């Protein structure tokens, strides 16, 4: 009876649950799966285990294996183990040639059969022992005073052997630890040291790009990363931006360095100055993607920078070799481009929209007569003409013309704003007394 994987087998699968990266981590897309079976038949099959562990096995019985099937394989130190088929067919041989894994193929173990329900029961029982074993093993290592951290434990499917993954900055003598672990769990113990990158890939997470970490999804080989790759790409030499979640330099720094090095071959040497009638220009920086070079009059300075194309720079160099000097650095036919502020991309307010200024409503205060003056019988205050303000601009042209000495005028209320669609009424003026 053939075992069919159920939901319990893929509880940590990102395709099924959306969280985690342990079940289908480092899976490969088989883009040759639609080829006929005769073309795809290969003896070598890639099987994946826990914690990015993969190995090549021989399909000696020519089983019909597909990607995602659980198989029982021969263990390295005796017994058997259960793994998931990661890659089959022609892509296996292609991967072997690309990664130079011929040495692993020569010592490849055999695949016994497809996993049965009884095999999967032993497999799940062994997986349930991993977490309690890891917690207890950490306590034992702490009691011995060892400067190490046990990150994870991987049991073999038959439960007779376990791999202890640990992290340590220095060499650790764990001979006594192995004896205590073997006596406590009654298993064969294998200690395997991993680095910070392997630990980050085991835990998983989200990178600054917004996607899952490369080490937790597909990256299995960790090449050395240096700051020279960042300099070739004109990246900021900032340790906070260049380091990943593991505390090491980001692996993605090596992805595009070859493209930048190839593009830099088309650029002239940075040590060659450009001679013009206005002065000598020195190399400042270059934009490999845009194909532009920035020069300045002072070396290693941004005073009066000018950005020109690569073709224009080569043209000026050829002219200087012939003993000629152009009038200006930039081409006269094309207007010089204004250099872009390199600090604008790092400004914290680059996404803020400018606020609109609100116009303040200024009501002109009219000069009023003295409030202490006596009031007339009709209730309106009266005042002498001599006490009224003489500013004709504030009174209005019509009001100013009607004022004469000795005339008394009632104090007017402030003008109201005309309503929408209405006509503005002009203030009435009293007839002048002769």
C-alpha cells in the first residue's frame, strides 16, 4: 500500500500554510516535467531532508518517482531514513554538472521503496522527539559550561540516530557532551557545526526587499562576500545597510557584481583627467547603469560638478592625446544636465507633500468714534467731525468725498460679505449739508 502525503506531512509547508519554510525549502521547479517518461527516466534522484540537507540517491528499482513523493532511503550510518524527492529526471544531471557534484554521485546510496503508512508513522514519531531533545540538550551543554548553542536536532526516521546542529565562535571540546547525550536519549549522536547564515536560513524571515530570505527559500551554497562587491556597485559603505539578518554581509551583494564589472570595462580610466580651456577636470564618480561620469575641477570634491556621457569623455580623452582641448567639458550641442542630489534619496521627508499656506482673513478695523461721547435720542452715537479718523483710504472713496469739517456721521457696522449669486449693495451716503 502506497502512502499518500496528507496535511500533517506539510504542516510547515509555505504552500499549504503560508508561514514557515521547512517543508518545501530549497525546492526546485521541474520545468521539464511535461517531457515523455522515456526522456525523463534517470537513475540518480535528489532527495531533500530537514534543514536544507540534500543528497543524491540511486533509483535501482526504477520506481516511478515524482517531485514531492516520500521515499525510504539507505542511511549513511546504517538503518533507513525518510526524505522527500526534490528533483528527478534530466535536471538532476544538469545540476550535477553545474555544481561539480560528481563525487557525491559516486557514493550515492540506494532508494528502497516509496514510503508506506508504517514508515510515515515512525517518521512522525521521530520528528515529535526533536524539540524536547533540543531543549534538554541545551540544558546539558549549559551545565558543562560549553560556549556553544544547539540550534536544532534532526532525528533519523528509524529513531536510532540524531544530528545536533550547533553554533560556536571558537573550537569546542564536546566529547563529554556526546557521551551524556547518548546516555540520556539512547541514540547515536552526530555533532554538526553550522554558521550564522545557515542558522538564519533555518529560522527564516523577511529581508529588506520585502521577500523571504534567499537562504531560507532556495540558496544552499554560501559563497564568501566581501566589501569589494559593494564598491563595484557604488553602494554606500554602511555596515547597517550591507549586513543581513544573520549579521554577515548580504549574499545578494554577489548577484549583480559580474554585470557591474562587465559594464565598467566600457568606461575610461578614473585616473585620466580631462583637459579643457576652462580648467582640468578630475574623476569624481560614475553611474554604470546610466552610462554617465561626473567630473569636478578639484580632485575628490563635489565643487562645480559636471556630468557627461561616456562617449563624450572618450572623445575628450582622444582630443587631449592629439594635443587639442575643448572649450567646455560638456557638448555644446547638448545642454549640461543638472547633477542629481545623491543625498535626496536618503532624506526622511522625501515622501512628504508640501503643505498649502492658508490665507489669513484680515478684517480691516474701522476707526470708531469715542465710545464715551453722548448718544442722540434715536440711540445712535454722535461725535464731532474732528474726532473721526482722517484716513480716506480706510473710509473708501465714496465715504471720503462726503466728509467735511463739522459734519457728524453715525458709526457704521462692518460690511458683510456678499452672498453667492447676490449683488453687492453700495453704501448709502447722506446728503451734504451746506
